[in-house]
């Protein structure tokens, strides 16, 4: 499986990425071994993720999310939490 995810950094900014192992990637971000952007903004908190069958799909979605303004990203995050709540 491939994942596209959004994390909130300690400074309140959002970071979007993709991975094949979500738990390992979040741990890497928090250990300072993740993306350059998150190294100085630790810890990060996972806010949102989507699952894909192929790397290409995950990368396309990552790019699409990165093009969104912050407000739209927050709507995506909050919309996902509302859908998960019974």
C-alpha cells in the first residue's frame, strides 16, 4: 500500500508527503530523519491520510494536496474526521 498524508508540525504548519509505511515515516519525521522541512519543526502529528494501490496514485494525490491553500487542506482534514465519527 501507498499513503499520502498530512502532518501538523510543532509550529502549526502543515506538511504533506507520501510513504509505503505510515508509522515508520511519522517516526522518522519525529526522529529528525524525515523531510528537511520537518527536521526543525518537530514533533509532527498525523492529521490525515489516504491509501492507494500504486505509488503513482499516491504521488498524484500528494501533488494535488500541496496545490491546495491551507483552508482547503483544513477542510479536507476536518471532513475526514467527521466521516470517521459514528
